């Protein structure tokens, strides 16, 4: 395994903070250039999505998930989920929606498995 990269962020409450950047982190662009507190520093993995294509050939988003870890606030990586499906749909879309939900469940399990693997690396 390669050595972790160092990242430097400037915080409102602790000034310059240098920390190890896990290989799975996509970077800290959202934290750059804005006021951030040390406890807000968060490592995020690539996001995975799930959804369904309706009978009208429209994308119905259902899930966005990723591994997240705020090392100054959380002991270990967690899973971050956004579930996004609500509304009234034609009965013909029921099968597509059910398929999308099964895919969402699989993606949640995959992200959770990855978070558990990353936790074991911290031990």
C-alpha cells in the first residue's frame, strides 16, 4: 500500500491543518476557498447512484451513496446516503421502480462493505 498524501486546509478555528489524505478520498475542493472548521473536514469517496428508467424513458433517481469520514469528528468511516424517490407513478412503472430499489440495496451493501474494509485498515 502506498504512503498517504498530505493535504493542508486552513480552518477558522484551528488555522492550518495538515492531515493524511486516504487514497479513496476524491479531494477537498468543496472545502477550499470557504470558511471551514476543523470538525467539518471530511474525506469522501466517489459517489455511486441507483435509479430506474420509467416507461416514459425518464430517469428516476433513487439513491446516491458514498463512504464519508470526518476524522476530527468520527472515529471511523461511515456511509453517506441520500434516498430520493417520492411521488405517484403509473402502475406500469412499478416493476422498474422495484428493480431500481433492488439495485439501490445492492449499492448500499457495496458501500457499507467498503466502509468496513477501510475501518479495518485504520486498526
